[in-house]
């Protein structure tokens, strides 16, 4: 089981998986402990034109596989966002520029 003490593992797993996505450049990756959960967020640009944010929650104790599922969800959302991006739509025009994450609350945005 992983916990907040494994925050570097969370960051490393996100960076290693998502850096494989074409055109993705990280702005910020963070994890913050809260009572009952760990908030994780990823801010990135896609092809230097689309700014994205994705947030999800992990339980206080979680399996590495759960983290990987969350990261895979972000990767799929990045691909979908780029496919839908026309070059005119700004990230602040759709759902506060946030990508879905499945977290504990399934597609939680926050």
C-alpha cells in the first residue's frame, strides 16, 4: 500500500507515463494531503496551444494500480482534448479548462 509518504512516487509515475504522450509539456504536477484523501493535480500544455488541468483524489492508502488507472484516465483525456481542439477554443471556455479524472468520485472535477 502507498500513502502520502510516497508523494515522490506519485509525481514520478505521472511524469513517466504522460511524458510519452505526443506534444505534452508539464506546467505543474502536485499532490496535497487532506483529511481522508490525497488531492493530485496535473497542469500541462498540449502542443503548446491547449492548456489543461486535471485533478483526482486518492484514498489515504492506495494501491499502485489505482494510481496507474488515474494516470491512464488523464492520458485518454489529453488525447480527447487535443482531438476536439480546433485552435480557437481556449481552455477557459470549457468547464474551467479542466479534464476529467475518475478519482474516488468518478470524473470528479475540483
